[in-house]
C-alpha cells in the first residue's frame, strides 16, 4: 500500500496550488489515467493466487478448532483414533498458542517484504505452515499437548508474514482504480478458508481418515498452493514475463514510479503517540477479542451447550463465516456509494461501518447470553448475526491505516495486528479460566458478557478519537504538494482524492 501516498485519483493536478511544472507532471503520473485493458490479465492471476493463498492460510489457522473436539472425545467422531485427556485450560492453551508466535513477526514483516519482496515471504510462510500441519498428528501422538503447542507457535511465527506481504503485493499490482475490487477479492480468501475448513472438518473427522485427516488435507492443499505460487507468483509487473505491455503500462502509470529498494524512514514516536492511531489499535484489538473468542470456542459451545454432533457442529460453526464472507461484498459498494457521492464524509463512513460491525454483534452477544440450553435455532441465528455483521469493520478500522498514513500503512497494520493478536492469545485463556463446565450455559454467559463489553469500549474509543484524514507525519518531506486528505473536507481535496483509495 506504499504506492497510495501520492495518488490523486482523478487526474486533476491543476487543483494543487503553487505547484511547479515538474510537480504537476509527476502528479499526473500518479493520477491513474488510462484505460483499463480488457480481459483477464496478469494482475488478476496474482489476485486469485492471493485469494487462494489466504484461503489456505486461514484453513491452516482454524483447522484445530473443530479437530480438537474430536481429539478429546473419540465418541464425537471416528472412534478408531487416539483420544487425549486435555482439560479446558489445556485446550485453551493449545488454541491460543498459534498467536504466541503470530504476534512476534507482525511488525518486522512489512519491512522485510519491502526489502526482499513479498513472493519469497509468502512462499516460505505458507509452505512451512502447511508442512507443519501434516506433522500435527505425529506431534500429538508423540509429544502430546506440549508438542502441539510448540508446533502451533512455529506455525504462528510463519503466518505472521502473510498479511504484510499481501499488503505489499497489492501495493505493486492493484491499480488505483481497481484497488478496492482486487483488495476485496484477495482478502475474501480469509473468510472463504474459514468457512471451507469449518464446514468439511466434521465430515473428515467422522470419516475413515479421522481427525488426522483434517490436518493432512489442509496441509496438502497448502503445499500444492506453494508450488503454484512458486511458478506463477511475482513481486511486481516489471518482473512478470508474460504480462501484456499495455497492462503493465496501465498498472505502472496508475501507481507512478516505484523504487522497491527505497527504504522509508518510519516515524515511530509519531505513530505510537498519535491519538487516532491509538484509537485504531484499540478498535482492532476489541474486534479480535470477540472474533477469535467465537472462532476458537464456537465448536465447543455447539457441542456442549447446543448438543450438536460434530458434523452438524462443523457446518453450523461455518455458517456465520459464510455470511460474513458474503456481506463483505455487500458493505463495500454501499460504503463506496455513500462516500464517493458525498453523502458521508470519509471519517463518518469509517465510524458508521465500524459501529455496525462492533455494536450490532455486541447486542447479539448480549442476547446470546440469555438463550436457554437447547434453544439451538435462536442461538445459531444470534451467532450468525454476531459474526456476519462483523464484516462491516472492513470498511471501518480495517482500512483506516491507509486513511491516516498511506506511506506507513503496512507498518501500522503490523503494529495494530500485533496488539490485536495479543487479544487473540488472551481471549481463549480467559475462556479457559471462566469455563470449568463446558455444558453450563451460565458460565458461557460470562464469556459473552466480556466480549460484548470489549466490543462496546473498542468502538466507543474509535468514535471519540478516530480520524480519516492523512496525518502530518505521513510524508514530512514530500516533493509533491500535500493534496490528498479527507475526500469530503473541501472542494479542492474532493477533486484531488482517489475514490478507491481506502478500499
């Protein structure tokens, strides 16, 4: 996303006052002028590879959520495979251990992707994580819980490079006019992978492959993707041999000249002391608390409280994420329409969709807390609402990094994702402390209370302190006049802004 910094979006550099001829010519190259080549191009190949890469990454991340139900209770699936005597606290440690490693590599990942290229980092990240998934059953049988925890930590370390590397890929391949569409398609793979893995895990666990089949299949698919990525993935259009000249010209003229070897000085103090950045971090952390509490614990809740067998459990657990995936394609055009037609300022749009994405799920969780045991239909509806509507945050805090400082969006994503995934570690551990009897709906009530309260606080902070205009520390020594700001703040900035900039 480092290429967003000087984009004006509509090809009107004349709106910038006091600009020299050189400045105007340079800004024109960032305007994204030029007709999009028709047909399926190299940029679409890269986008689809990213989509399937994130599909695999999230399948590898969530495969344990359903598998662990069968691993601790052989009667829940195929009885011919080993059962482990893990209490709720041990299960919570195992489920959270992925994030112990994941948070470590977040901040350096963006700068490493910029320096060495995103292709090699994505290859190693998915390849290592996939190989370890295949080895999970062996580790569990040989080393029990401790071995599984160690393996999940290493998987987390490897996956910490995925999001920053994906950001870097999109900053090099997605033209300004298509950034919203290509970015949405790429990141939709995350929810698609969650849906797919949760949906088929119950079937695999009950099949002749047993619960190990969950790990074998997800790991094998990840290794296949790694081979495809090795041959067809590419760091930038300039390195892609098969790209049509007109497509390369279209992408590069839209993004402007990019020096991928250039090192950007990061204003660490300004970032860490910025009130909008702090609010963004809190909102991101609140989202992750609720999201990962539900993702890691929902299969257990389905089995113990709603009394669903593992096949129905897995399918119902995947339903909220299917709705979330689908709604992400609904909210995005609505946000574009409201902001680009000037019905909402950019900051109002961010806060509106963040409120929809956090406070409606908050209300659903409070309702879920009072669902009596056995009322499975109502519980499934509320869980689907709590998770599905959460996709509105993609148009809230999720894109706010680019609003505040496009030059440092990757690093900022690493910072907020690091903090947010500390919550992903703590949340399952808190559940393990609160839940001593997984079949007791009263104990689950406190889990939902806590998540709802954190959702409330996170969004309230974002409403009070959140902003959506470029901060002064984004580009302190820019050779181009500072014309890119909130798209609706003034007539001049409205004309100079890129309507696809933040999506």
